């Protein structure tokens, strides 16, 4: 059945006529003006800043805390030919941050080393043993962290004690106590009031690069765009400027490694936007850090050797393919472990790759709408990630119980943890108790904010061009979502391997447009037949063979009322994992498979329940609706034929009699039973004898005949009526 994944909320904010006039002067449609208003844009100044996203609007980097300390120290290190280490992170933000800092220092004449920690051997953030190695073996005298550092107390204290200055550039949540670093550059540092506090790690690195180079290094904006989109930070203020301008540079990037990676990913440069980063570039960079040593990414992003770039790009591409396979395999295994009796799922197993468990947890959460913890068991410990629905603050649920954890961190919607295997049941109980104690309604879905209602007849390329002026889209400026109602589906077809995706042709009046629904191929019949269907969609442009058309992308779908799905055709299959009515009459989603002959009991069992969806297979073993209940001529011919025989062996001669009389065998049996009930014949040991002295009676006097008439009518409805008529009849609402 079609089931909404989210709780829909339709925005009602409406700007005044003055705002619409301002927006119209900027070439925006009424719909786009309303979208801007809903995103908190109120004045002409705010509107122009948002639409233009001009580099001149970037804030002074020296407004960041400790920038005035960091810049002279780095310049001093370069002048004195000190050995400098850039210490990054294993995700796309960390990779781009390190690459920006590396190229900046090299432009200034420095010799630098770059190290990205290994997720599995080094962990996140400053690692004491790594710091020791570089200080003692490589004679490093200055360390610059990018996209990490504010929680690295031990390693930073060691370095500073050894006379090695550490400059921290980070954007992650500030701990109660900061490390004793030489300088800490952080947009949320309480020692400075930086105007925009939601920079990604690469954004902070870019601000340091700007201060060092004394100009805005636009050649790094492609890297900033990748890291900012990948880290899912707010796409407002400076981040919007970075990404909008960075996308322009990325379209024609001269970085040979990125060129190779985009070629392998089959990037469509006619539709090049933030989604290219979010769905093609960033996942591949992250896959390297999830599965292997992330350091080759630096050479990919900054190197000039075509052959080496091609090799690294191919390796990263293959790692991403491996990541997809791992995610799918673990997802299927973990899904089988879900306990439907529990409000929270703690799923743990040995042999699961720890680098992809967060992705798996997120996928399962979306599928079952529950908070999910997925952990790998190794050497007596369970390590992994959690993803949580809006109603459950996973951090608040676990934080008071750190005693069961070896390591724990996160926020309301996601967390990472390590704990002894013996504490897994305790973790499950902690989460279940939290839901009970907080009186949380776990049936409440995550919210989906719908921006506007959209009439299909208003669709046009001009509309989407106007909306695209609000791009790039992302966090706090997400892609607009529209509700579409009042339409017909003129065509549905499945796409992709194993028909996993669905493409619908929507029609209203003279307008037709395509809608692409990923992973909805199994619901082709449901979408075609659903009444009261509402769609939540986003807009996109499809370019094919030089033709440009508007296309809708499905975000969510819901149906008002019970869904009645006709699967009576020979090719239609019974959906997987749905109870047959005969097996579980209390299930809210049922299939009427084999239709019994006991009409009243069947109707009573059906009518007592409220259903979300009913699938009508309606297989009829003995189709009396095709044979009828016997007419006067058929009964007369039967009687006349058997009257000629003293005895008739119905055990062996029934088929011959059926052929001779041209009466279907199932009907013939009923007719003989009617004759027997009325006393016209008697049957003993399979031998039928005509009772020539029988009282004359009407066929309609037979209860078997009356039941057969009712059964024929019942079967006609079940076989030939529309699903709505069948449902009304079974519910006692029809004739």
C-alpha cells in the first residue's frame, strides 16, 4: 500500500503585496517570492543579499577568534622553513579543508605534510600517537588542525609541552573546556562574536586562507562548495556565497582528480547543481574514509599528475561501489532482526563493517519510522551508530547512562557509541524506558514541511527557472516541496535493475508531466489505482536528446481513506509480506485471495474491521458466475436425459453427461443436488435413479438452488465489479 513516510505540515505564511513587488523586480514569480518569505527573508536588503550571494559580502576573517594570533605564527613558520603538519579528518569536509590549507601554504612557499586520520586505527580528532610520531620522527614544529581539534585535549597538550604550537581550526560543538592550543579559530568561540556561526570545517579553513593570502582565494571555492554541501551545514549567509560561487568554478574545474571522478560518475554538466556534490562527489570521497585510508583523497584534490589522478579516482569510485554493496547487504540482514514488539531497535552482529553503519541505521529508520541503533560486534565490544526520529532525542536518552558506554557522542538525531556486548540489552532497555517515561508517541512520524500547493496546470519551465534563482538548496534553504492533488495517472512504468524505480505520467487538463519515484517500483499498481492520492514533490529539469522538459521528483505520497487495489488480472502478483484475509482477518492490510462459498460468514468477518488497504485477488475455484445457476431449458434437458436410464452411474459417467448436455460439470453437479433435494432423484453408492412418482415441485423451492443464485450474484460482484463496489458490498453498504 501507499503509506506516507512523514507527517505533512503545509506552510501558511503569505507575504504582503509590497514584498511581491520587490520580488517581481528581481524577476521572481509569485511562488518564488512566497518561498523567500517562508525562509525568513523580509527586506529588500535581505532579498538582494540572498539572490546575489556576492563574494564582497563575505565577513572579515579577522573577526574570528585568534585569527590575529594564527596568521603571524604561520607566516613565521614559513619564513623560518619550519616543518608544518596539516591534520585533517577522514570525511569530505576534512579532505577539502586539508586540501585548501595545503595549497594555501604551498602558495606561500611552505613545505607541508598532510595527514588524515584513519577512522579505524586513529579515530576522530587529534590522536596522541600520531602527534608523537610526527613531532619525534618528522621534526614537526607547527600543527594546524582542520575540521577537528576542539576536543583534542591530550594530543594538543602533549604537542604544546614539546614546544610545538597547535593552531586549531574547527566548527564542531564546543566542549565545556577548550584545549590549551596556541590558537583556536572557531566561528562559535565565545571569545569573539563572528557574524555567521555555521561554517563547515572547509569554510573555517577558507577564512584562514583568506587572511593568510590577504585576498579571497576564489580558486579554492570548488573545494569549499564540496565540503560545505557534504557536511550538511546551513546554506545561508557565507555558506550560500561559498556554494553558489563554488559551483560555478566546479563546473569547469581544472583539478584533474575531480575531472576524473566526475567523469566516472557520469556527471551531467547540463544539470550541474548542488545535487552533483551531494549525490555523486561527496559520497565517493566519504566512501574512501569509511572503508580505507583517506589520505589518497588529498592527491586526488590537489595533484597534477593525470595518470595518478586517474588511478586514485578509479580506486575511490570502486570504494564507493563497495560501500553501496556493503550497505545493502547489512541493511537486508539488519532488517530481518527488527523486533516489531519494541519501540526502538538495537541491532548488533559480528562482521558488519563499522564504516557504513550510520548509513544503514538511517535507511532502516526511514523504512520503519523508529529510532535505530546498528552496531558491529568485535572482540567483546559493540561499536556503531544511531539515527533517531524527531520524537526521540537519542542523545538525551543515552547521555544520563554513560556508565554502560565505553565511548559515546552525538546529538538529538544521531549518535555514535561503543559499549561492551554484555550491555546491549541494557542499552535497549534504556531507550525503551526513555520513551515510556517521556510519554513519547512513537507512531508520530518525522515532519515534512510542504511549501505550497501546486496546480499541475501552473507547471512551466519559467516556474522552475524562477525557483532555481533561490538555489543552491540545502540545510535551512532546502529544495521547495509542493503538494499536488487533483490529477490523473495516465501511465506507469518501472525502471532500473529489478524494476526498482517508478515513472508516472501525470495529467490534468491539457498538461502532462512525468514524475520519478525512486524505490517505488513495487507500488506501480497502487499508484495507478489509488483514489484521493496526494503527492509531495520537488521540481527538476530533464534534458534528453537536446530536449528540455520539467519533471517532478516524488518526496512522499499519501492516500485519504482506505486503499482498494485490484490485482485480479493473471499477471498481477500478491504483494510480499501482506497477510491473506483467510489467515489473519484482523490485519489492517489484507489480500482477498481465495473467495469462499460461505457468503454470510465471509461478509461478517470482513465487515467487522477497518482496513488501511484491501488487495482484491478474488480467486474463485468454482466459477458459478460463468455457468449461471441453471435455466429452465437446462433443467428440462437434464431430467429428460436421465429419465431414459433406470440407473445412472454419476461416479464415472458425469463428464460424459456434461459433454452431452453442454452443461459445465460444476453446474451439473449442483443441478443433480437440486433434483435430489426436491426428490426427483435418489442417489445411493454413486448410482442415480429417477423417482418417476415424485411430486411436481418448482426448482425455486430448492434451498440449494436459492443458495446457488445468491452465490452466482456474489461471485459476479467479486469477479466483475469495481473494487469500490466490492468493498461497499462486503461492508454491507451495497445491495
